[in-house]
C-alpha cells in the first residue's frame, strides 16, 4: 500500500513539474522579432543612415529573417511614410523610433513581418 501511495505522489509531482503534457513549442512574437531586428541594425550603425535619407529600399536590403516576408516603412513626425505597404495577411509590425543622425529629425521605422 505504501509503495502505491508513493508511486501516486511521484506521478503527481512529475505531472505538476512538466505541466502534465508535452506542449507544442511557442513561436516567438513576430512584433518583438521585428523590433529586435531594427535595434540590431541601429546597434551596427546601419539603420540611421538609411532612415534619415528615407532610403527604405536600402534598409530593406539589409534585412533577412528566415521564414518571414517583410516590408519596411520610414515615417516622419507628421505621419508621412515612404515604403511599400505589406501585401499579406496576418501581418505583425514592429516600430523603432530614432531622433535623427547628426541633427534632430525624429523618425519611426516600421518593419512589417508575415510568415512565408
């Protein structure tokens, strides 16, 4: 009887620790991924040069994310954006704000992601 109770307790402990089942792996937040990519480009010194010259095509060429299609927009403080709109469904967007490069010129860079 004691061994049966011990087995039940051990089984309940294992279920509690593992969550009771094997969960499917969760896909990372695409919006967070987009923001991380933009931050990485800024850290490498690439983002601001393209952004202040409104060169969305040049910026777009720097981005490659496996499993995702993407589009880049560069938006001014007034809300005017340059760059293509995403042509997909289930689109996530990550934004990154900069104050400019050598002069104050606030811009928002939007990176849209969708699964290929």
